C-alpha cells in the first residue's frame, strides 16, 4: 500500500522534525506552510522506504542552507528548489528519481516535500543526520565516502552555482561564502546518492519518526496528557533540566546563528544553572559549568506546558522550558563520526559521553 | 597567411601587456614562462582577427582572478585552465572554437595562450578591456549586455565551480568570495561570446598591440635608443611624472591587492609629489593632491632606464620611475562605461577628464 504525505502528515512531520532539529533546521511554521501549499496545488507526496529503491536509482537532497535567523524573514518561493534540483540532474547526466531530506528540522524536513509535490516525485524515508547539524560535511553519507558534489545553489533573485570539490569540508567553505552572498540563506541540492549508497550511509526512517513524534505530541495535547512524558517516550530521550530562560546571546556571523542561552533552574533544578551553546543547532548543555550533554547527541528545548520545540531564533527571555536530551544515530558514535561532529570539532575539550550512559537507569 | 604566436611573440606580448596592464594583470615573468613551456610542448598558437570569426562561433576568456600579490607565489599548473574551459563548454552545450584574453596583463594575456597551445585552439586578437581592471563586471562586453555566465572556476587542488548570475556585478560578488576561498587566486573561464557579440563589444587587436609595444621596447633597448620616447610613441601615451618611490603601502584585502605609492619628483618634477592608488590596477594619479589622471585611462609606472613596466606587487622603495598615462578605449568613455569603471565607481569624487584633453598639445 502506498504511503502518502498529505496535509496532516506535513503538520506532524514539521512539529516532530523540529524536536529532532535541536534548535536548528528552520522554523517549522514556515516550512509547513510551504509544503501544505504545494500539496494543495499538486496533491500528496509518496513516501517510500529504502527497500523500495533500486541500487542504481538516484536521489538528491534539497535543503535550505544558512542562518535560521534569516530564514524566518526570507521564505523561499519554491522556484529555487526546482532550479537546484535540475542543476544537479543536469550535472549528473542521469534522471533523479527521488528527493530526500538532508536533515531533520522544521524547514529542512519539509522543503523536500514541497519540491517532491511540485515535481510529482516520491521521497525516500531517510536523511543524512537523524537530527540537524550546521555544516555541509556533517552528513552520515560523508562518513561513507559519498560526496556532496554536485552541490547546486540557487537564490530567490535567480542566481545559481554548481560546486565540485575534492572533499566535503571544502564544500562547506565554498558553499558558506556563496550562501552569505546570496543573503545569508540559499536553497541547495546536494549529496546526490544511489539506493546502494543510501543503504550503507543513510539514517533510515527519519521522516516517519518525525511524523510519529509530531502525532504523539498532538494526541497528548488533545487528550490533556503529560506532553513531556509523551515526548520522552517517543524520542527515547531524557529531561536533563527544567528552567527559565534568563539570558540569550545571539549573533549571525559568517552565515551561522551563534550564541548561548542561560537557564535558571526551577522545580527540582532550583539553585542550578544551565548554559546551552549553539551554532544554528544546540551543541552542548552545561549544568553549573560542567558539560552534561554534547554533540552528536540531541539537545532540544521544549516549552514546558505544550512540549513545543523551540528553535534557537525563537528563544526569548522568560520562556519556561524542559531540556530534552536524546541519543544520536550510531553512525555518529564511530571514531570517524565523532571526528566530524564530536564535541572536539566544535571546540569543546571534553570526551563524548553518550546520553543514555549518563542518564540511563 | 596564418599568424602564429611562438616563443618570441610570447616574450613581446608579456612585456607589452604589462605596459597595458596598469600595474595589474599579473607578473609578466610567470605568465611568460607558462606560455613558453606550453608552446615548446605543443607548438605555436594561431592568432586570428575578428574578421575571421563567424557570427555563431563561440569563444571563452580564460584568466587568473585574484590578488596579484598571491599570483606571484602560486603559479597555476595549467590543468585548472583546461578544467575551466571544458566546464564552460559543457554548460553551453556547444563547441567552443576560440580562446581569448579577458584583459591585457602579464599573466592574463598569456594564460589564454598557454591553454590555446595545450588544446590546439586558435586565439582571437581582442580582449574585454584594452587594459586590466580589477573586477568581473569591468569588461566592455558587459556594456553591451554580454553576460559573464557561465562563469567557471578551478583551483590547483581540484575544486571547481560554475556560477550563473542575474548580472555581472553579482558575479563579481560570488566569484570573489570563491577566489578568496581557493587561496586568493583562481583560474576562471568567463564571458563566453559569439563572433557577433565580439564584433559589437570587444576591444580589437589588443594582443597585436601588446606584441608591438613589447617589440618596440625590445628594439629600442637593443639599439640603445630612448626607451621612454619609444613607449610614448607606440602607446600614444604621455609621461606625466618622473620620480622616486619613497613610500609604498600595500595590503591584500577581500581578494584584492590595495594600496598606494608615493613618488618624490625628480628632474623637472623636483619639488612635487605624486600619489598613485591601486586596487590590483592603478586607479588614479594625484600630483600635489590634485588628481591628474584617473580610470578608465591607463596609468603605468615604468622603470626610467629600461622602460620595464612595474606591477603593483613589484613596487619597492627607491625605484626611479616614469609615470605613463595612456588613453583608454572609447567604449569606456560612454556614460555606461564611466558608470562601470569611472573614478566615481572607485570612490573618487571627480569628473573624468580624458588624458589627451589634459596633456595633449
């Protein structure tokens, strides 16, 4: 039986993906509106599992790249996605049969849905992170030698670029400066991959998981159940802090939203403080000066009453939040994975400790 | 009769193009070595006039982009040129029959010769400036609606980019940041143009003129004649100052070599000072605080005894130089031309006065 992404599924995916987006990946509201509009016009999008994809079938990830602070004000029109898709297909010289999400996040889970609806293409139920990360090389495919090339970029003015680099770290450098010049955000097509490559390198079921998280949260709200407990159960996560946002520093620099949030503990965390630093996404959470959760594990702040995930650009003084920590995909816990996205890469001189090792019973 | 560029022609072109290069366009020594080596291996390059090119025949300009200060230390291997050429051909989807120089300059007049020798293609005797200018949109073709797209870039590491923009000013922005990331210089392919487009927009005979200037200088030196007079005659130029270099400020910023040179007058200019400011190329010359020559006219410093043109990165304290001012191509004197390369574009609040109007008898 065909599985379809319709309007309700988009609502749930956008909400759930924002939980997995660890503060980044874009505003779920903006992404949702775009995808819903595309589905209204063109009909629902078929979602296939990796098992339905042939070894040779090509797919490409479509995403928004740049500072989420700017994404909020610069909603893409959709034509940029079409342009980035066809540029990739033209470079490859073969038909691209599927679209996929590079990461989980409010915008970056739903932008590929928008494009898939427009082009009448199916999506594959997988992504390249199982969460959101800020840089181009931070994709599980990169750990298995899949290249981001051809990397296609398009802006709302009609400018475009096709980049080819010797490795994915160079791609980050080149693409970031183009994204900055395109007005701090850009639509990209990247990591064109075959079914065979995905089978080895992708994180499977991310869209389904996002939908399940979103639906669980929606149902818990409707039934007036404990939303935080529901979230913990569905994400296999831990509530590591409960606090009030007392300070937020944020600056958009070199194409990233960087900053930190300070929480003052409430309830059983009264008397403690938590400091959460981010680069588009939340990178680490320190309790009273000690890092207790770090990349690659997921750190998401959710609103205490509704369980609504809060993106880094939405953080405001006075918010009462629960800090949810969730285990990352096993790919990220390999030596290579930690080299690419571990705490040391981001400048934190600590060893990575898996979240369930610290908080699991 | 076929006209061929052999080793002697390259020597003369590199020397003459550095006179037209107004301090920029790259070191003639580096450019010469590369072209001579390519001709040794692959034979001489055919040079055709615009009259021999059919309306539909396509050509592309190959050049080095970036700060000349870095070009000196980072000599391109040649493979980057081949890569930039084929990327342009692939984007266009049609055969490119000719190579041409985007500007006159020590490297940028000879890099296309290097590539033409390698690929066995003829060159067209024209360029897009009749001199050198620092930015992508400063090409006569731009005045006639020819686009720099597809703009291809390649570095010595194997990275490459193909850019497409809505106008040539955007191209400058995108390409400059990529060039900076490629290590401050990059090989580019740009302004793919048909014979028809060149007929309207190009500056004809620039390579021949460079060769004539180089040969004239060489002959004058051999015959112990007055090299400066010979240069003046062949370039239709004026010696506007004779001085000693007493101060030179130079910094590489945002992918450009910017700075200024201060000359203390000698001979009949004793007691006066000249200040020459540059952005890769010399932009304006002020005598005792008053601008007496400015873009788009050409300003080149030549060594007083040998007539050797001095590029901005070669300037050293104590050099005794003649400042040569030469009229630019008429295309640059139109309202549109002055908007793109006139003194106001570069931040000088003066009206452009043609050099022959100020110094002509």
